[in-house]
């Protein structure tokens, strides 16, 4: 059952119970059923709104837990539920579609994520959302091997970063650094990723998983420069920032390939 259908079923159940309960209760007490129904109208409306808020908030909380745990099936399920529920609210729908693209990236379905991002109506979200859309598109493009175009788009996103939060700036810089790593331009990647980690540490709250991704790619760039010891320190950081996640596992694999024992998670 969809979120929208579940809310409607609960609404109908509450309305039926209140309607028939007030009618038969009024008859039994000798009261006017119409007057009692009018008295109960506002509490009924408040109850219906409370059901909606509770159900939607529950779906959002489950989505947040799924993202944190990298539970990809649960992530997709909750996102599709919310997108369907907000389909008549264009701005919320498009925000959720951005989240859907992020879920596809987590599944490494980069062509599908790119298609979603390219179909988002930027006019609905406004100018402030453009850097994030460009950033996420650049991430997909870099993973698909289109590194030159990805760097150009990522640099455009960073150019729009003025006034953005520390977390957003860190995301933009982190993607640009990753694009340079994918393009095998380690010398340019290292200072950008170091700056991204610095800005990410200033975010409130700190986005541990995003920090792990930045640390992993910094390790890649340092390794390409032959700075093995520093690279291993960066891989260690990736493991410690978000233990058990995909990028933590990749960092451990890099260390193992170098013949260095990984830290305990």
C-alpha cells in the first residue's frame, strides 16, 4: 500500500468512527447529532492533519535511516513512496527526485541518476538549487568517464558556492576533487580535496559519509603522487569517518593491496 493510500485509509477509518460514534452517542444522550458533529469537526480535522504529518514524518525518518545504513532497497522504497505522495506539490516532488538521483548514485547506477538529474525542472527549484544539481551531474559524468565535461560542470557549481553552507561548499569541492582524480590529475585534486575535508569538518552536523568519500579520493590522489604513507593515513580516515560503508571498504582494500594492515572499524 502506498503512503498516499495508507493515509487515506486511516482518514476514512477515523471519519467513519467519529461520524457514527457522534451520531449514536448523541441519540443515546438525547443530544442534537448535528450540533455535536459541528462541535467535533475541528478536533476531527486536527486528527486528520496529525495522521498526515505523522505518516509523512515517519517515511522521512525511515529514509534518513536507510541512507545512513546504505540500505539501498529501503532507500528506494521510501523515496518512491514520498515522490508519489508529493506528486501534486511540484517543489517537494523535485527535491525528492534529487534525493532519488542520490540513491541511484549510491547504487552506482550513474546513467539512471544522470537521467533523473537532467529531467529535474530547475525553474521550480530556483537558482539556489542549481549548484547542487550541477554538482551531482558532474559526479555522475566523472564516474561515466566524461571527465573533461565533469570538471567543467563541477567548476561551474563551485563558482556558484558563494553564501552556501560549509556542508554544501564541502560537497562541491569534494566532487571537483574527485573529478580531477578520475581524470588522473592528482596534483590538482590533492589541494581541493584537502580543502573539502577542512570545510566538511566545519559543517554542523559533520556529514561523516561524505567525509569518508573525500578522504578516500584524497588517498587515491596521494597514492598517484607516490605519497604512500600519507595516502594510507587518508584511507585510515575514510574507514574511521564511516566504518562499514562502501568507501570504508574500498579504503581497506587499497591498504590491503599496498600490504598495510587496515585499522579496526
